[in-house]
């Protein structure tokens, strides 16, 4: 549950290990189709539903209201059924291409995972889970990849994202902060000024003045 201004934003998220998708894809699609197009810049891949998927949805609803949790083996079977519904629908080419991309690699790409998720409000242990590492192993691998501690890198990426929003959009300063992964405006204002030497509002005014001067 996140809140921006007075509007709540809710999202239910399920994290699936890349290795699980790799194994599933290799078992059900065979050799990865290397010619499938995958936009490397795309971060959100929509899933196109069918009548069969609607029926599947109805079939799993009773599991959530049952007084006794279903066996894990049964839950996994239903999850695999869902994945099969997705990849057998020709309209889901992009997500199928993504599954193939994972299946064609041998290990998790820490850099790609971090670049794709750095603006989310996650803790370091959450990022470690996303990268399928213990916290200590994650910190060690991160430093080997980026040459700095993960906390410092995340702060830098979020400040850069906030600066772009302030420069290129009409978003309020608070909105730019929230969209860049900051949850505390006072903290955002402080670290932004430490990094850029001026407040976020002054940064926006200076950027706007430069645009006007150039035009």
C-alpha cells in the first residue's frame, strides 16, 4: 500500500525466481527461440487474458477462502497451469520472449535486476531476494558489479531519476520524490541538496530558466 497525496495506490505482487521460470520454459517450450523480439527497455509486460484464463481465475478463488490451506504441490500445479495459459496465447509474445530470454541465460543478471527495480521502495534484503542471494552474498556481488555499496548506488540512481522528473515534467516535487523511490519528503529534500547543492524547487527553476534561455 503506497500513498501519494490523498490517493492510495494498492498493488499485489508475486515474486517468482528467475530459475523457476527458466526451468518451466525449458520444459514446456523446449529450446529457447532466440529470434523472438524482446524490447530491452520494456519494464512492464501486460498479460492478455482469454476465456480459459477467466475460468482458471474462478477455479482458484475457493483456495483463498478455504479454512485449510491447500497442499503446496497443488498450488504449484495451478501456478504452472497459469503459466501455460500465458505462453500458449499467441497474443502474449512479449512475455513469452522474456521467458525465452531467461531460459537462454545460465544465471541471474544482477545488473539488469537492479536497473529494472532501483526506483521501487524496497529494502536491501528485498533486493537480495530478487537476485536470489543471501544479503551478504548480494552485497559482495553488488560491489563487484558496480564498484560501490548498494545503498549508495540506489540513492544515486533515485536522485538522478528525481532530477529528470523535475527537469522534464510538471510533477510536484513530492510526486517526483515518490516516483523516484523516496518515501520521506524531508529526507529527499536534504539528500537532494547535499548532492546537487540546491533544493529540488531551485533545481526545477534553474532548469526551466535554462530551457527558456535556449529557446
